[in-house]
C-alpha cells in the first residue's frame, strides 16, 4: 500500500479449495482484507489451515457490501479477526458495513460459537464431523449423510462445488513451485 490506487471493488472469490500448511512459523492467513474494498463476495470455498487466523482485517475505511457465505473453513487459532477486535461479530461490527456472514461451517471454532450469535453459522468440532466423502484422499465432496449437504443459501452444498472445480481444471498442468524460474524484476514504463 505504498502507491495507493482507487478503492478495490467488485471482487468474487468462489469455488476454491485451499489447504494452507507448512508456513514455517509465519502468521499465515487464508484471507486478509485491508484498506476498505467494496462489494467483496467470498462464497462456496473449502479451506483448511493450521495458521493463526482464517481471516484477518485491518480496514479504514470500513469494508462495504461484504458477503461471506456457504463456506467450509477451518478456524485456525483465532478465526475471523481484526486489529484490536476479537473473533467473529466484534470484527464484523468494527470493520464492515452492509455485510452478510451466513451459512458457514467453521471447523474447530466451537468454543467461539457465541462470537457468531445471530449469524447462522455451524461449528463442526473436527474435519470428520463435516462429512466429506474421503478427506484423507482429497475428495471434498460432501457425503449424502453430511449435515452440510444442500443447506447453502442457494440450496447447494456448503463449500466448493467440487464437480465444477474438477471440470474447470480438466487438462490443466500442475507445475511444482520448485520448478518455476526465479521471479524477475520487471519495470513497466
């Protein structure tokens, strides 16, 4: 944020599977919002982390028109956090206006469920309580017995649409990061 630009707006993050591990002691966050964007929607994502917080906010002005719904996400150590605020609703009140935060399954955040009062979220104790078809093999479809099957705001499963994601990635080549060339410092004039 050294060279400021116009306010970021109209961002959609949807149907992603993220597994954040191996941070070597860094304070990783799955999502972070700073400097008050507007019209940000994050829905139908499946994310796992052992990091500090699954979401971190530091915004002035406040984030406006924010939607966080229909996600499956692991809590991490501190959950939905902001600078100087506690997890959940206190962060939403401090840093957001006109927000929707609903129908999210927050894995491992049971002890903080009271911080989400009125937000219609779910708190499975463990990953196995979500009801994935085969989590250990990376099949993140929800089983027919999952309590999060077909309960999204749109009637779909919570989390990413795994079939749509698989179709979108069909034919894509996976390139390990270790084989990529080193970054170049490019100067655009």
